[in-house]
């Protein structure tokens, strides 16, 4: 029953409401009880003032009578239901009391015996409390003790009041709270259960829709009736997750399709060339050597494609290790440029390097070298003979920058947004013929290497005057800290 959120919310709501009502009922009960006792005590004090005033008047009228007769006369004038008076001397001996001689009819009260016992207890000299509650029949009694002096002697006036009216009022209050609290909890729980069902209805709808979404229906999205509340934000977050999954599946499908297409060509060449070499007998060594050279070239190309695909797959899975260490970026750039000078010289390309002094950095030397060599290799491939390539490394406000520029034909404007996509080659400037058989993975790997170093690789400019790629890396302190995480 309590496996659903709706039931648990209702249970928690009812439990919290029940505890709150119990605390509130207890506070109300004890506050009413305190106020009732306070009013009763105030009434006893006023009654004692009236009794003593009557007693003094009686003594003035009959100066020769003692305190006892005057007290009995005062008691006759102060007959109230549920009230009794007693006067004791300083030693605790009763001068006049509710059940003694002259009790003024108070002995006819059903609680006379209880009044007498309560008065005796309150009149003892050892009693120091002004007010005292005593147990007994009909709810017990409340005593008020007040000392006074008359005719040169000390006396104690004791007023005993029955607590029956007060207890009956408190009992009615208890009964009222006893049925009001459970009824309120039941009604509130029923209302809470209904409201929880209405408020959680979008969750049930989202659950049903999410269960219908599969690999073939990733384009479906959850409805967002109230985008600003918690459930609306949950639905939006889930829709964004579906967007990312849809994009990931689409990239995966495109990657598999592109990889199949790229691998099909070298495999077909290997198969065809090997079949030709085996089909003809009596071929010369030069012909076999030519066939083997073709097979070797295509095998290297196939190996390069597979290795690049493996690198990107490990990078996507977060399993490619990045081992940063302290190095000088200007020296690494110079080493990479020196490695490709032979390729540049073969096309009579001018290759220049500029650096703004020493540029300390924290990076993975092997990965960063691969990135720079990819950029330099592309620049050499796509620059016509006799062209120029310039590499400049410098310190920037946000970190370090390396710019690789050439004066080749540039990248078409419609292809620049996709230049870092996998297996993408811009036409006509960057065809397989021009690229020497590249698979279109070099820039994708270079961009991943830059992002793995908390940096970026951007196509800064590409037009008829040439192309500029800019690598940006964080400076030494931030680079060290970011690569640790």
C-alpha cells in the first residue's frame, strides 16, 4: 500500500498533522486549565477580602463578642455553592469550620466531609503555601490560606472551593479534542491523498511516455504542461537527456557508417590488388614489387584509420590516459616544426616559427605533439607548392596560444562549421586526393586533445588568403590544477 509516492506523502502528511494537532491540543488544554485555576484563585482572593471585611464589621458592631461568633456570622452571610470557610488560630486549632458548630448549613453540602478534611490540612501551621490543590471526590478541592490579625491575636482564614465545575469543563474540553483531532486527521489525509494524486498525475504520464521511448523513438519527448514547477523542470531535464542520447546515437550511427565507408575503400584495394597479383602467373619481380608497394600503402592507411578510430573511441569512453608534466611549449612547437621540415621542403614551402620567449606549461607531451603535428601536416598538404606556413606561440591573458597559419586555398564557408566532425573532408579544397588518403579524423582528434587539456582548438580564419588554426591552453597554475581533476 505504501509503495507509491502518493501513499507515502499522504502518510507523512497525516503523521505530521497528527503530531501538530496533538501538540496544539495539549497546549490548548494546559493553557485553559491554567487560566481556569488562575480565575478560581482570583475569585478566592476576592472572597477572602469580602469575608474579612464582613468579619471586621461584625466585630465593630459587637465589640465584646469574640472572633468565633463574628466569623460564624460572616460565614452565614457568605454562603456560596461549592465554597466553605474555616478560621484557625495561630496554633492550628480550629476556631470555626465548615462542619463544626455554626457551619451555617454548609454541612448539608454533599462534599462537607471533604471540605472539613481539606480545611484541617490547609490550616496547619506547617503549611506555607497560599494555594493548595487536594485530591478528593467530585474532582478534588482548592484551598486558599490567608493570615490576619484581630483583637491582638493571629488567625488563619481558610477558604475551600470544589473543583468540580472546573474539572467538568476540562473533561468536556478533553472529549471535544479527543474526537476533533482524529476527525481532522482523517479529513486532511483524505484531502491530501486526493491532492497528491492530482499533483502526481503528470509523473504517471511521464512514466508512461518514458516507457514507450526506445532506440527507434528517441525523437519523442515528454509533455511539459507547467515548465516552471518542479515536475516541469524534471520533464525538461529528461527531455534534454533524451536530446543528448539522440545526438549520441546519431553520432554513433554516423560514425559507424562513415567508418564502414572509409574502411571499405582500402579493404577493396587490398583485396583487388592481391587478387590481381595472384591471378597472373609469370609476373616479373618489378610487377610483384609494385603490387606489394600498393598493398603496403593501403595497409598503412588502414592501420592509421583503425588507430585513429581506436583513439577516439577510448577518448569518448574517458579511458584515454592524460599524463601531464611540466614542459616548455615553445620548445615543443619548435621540435614539431623541425619534424615536418622535410615534408615542407618537398613542396618548397617556407616554414617559419615565432615564440614570445619561454612559455612554461603543464601538458601531456605526446598528445600535444600529436595535435601540433596534425595541424602542421594539414597545413603542408593543403598549401600549394612555394607557399608559406607560419607557427607562432605566445602568452595570452587567458593562458597560452599557438597559431598555425598557411596561405592555401582555404576552407569553403559552408564547410567551416563541420571541419572538426569525424570523417568530414571539405570539398573541393580538402579531398582525399589532396590529403594523401586521410580519413578526416585528424582534426577531430586534435580538438579532443585540446579539450582534454582544458583548452580549445578553433578555426580562427579561412578564406582565399589562407587558413589559421588557433590552439589555446591554460597557463601553468590553472593548467596543473585542472589536469589533476
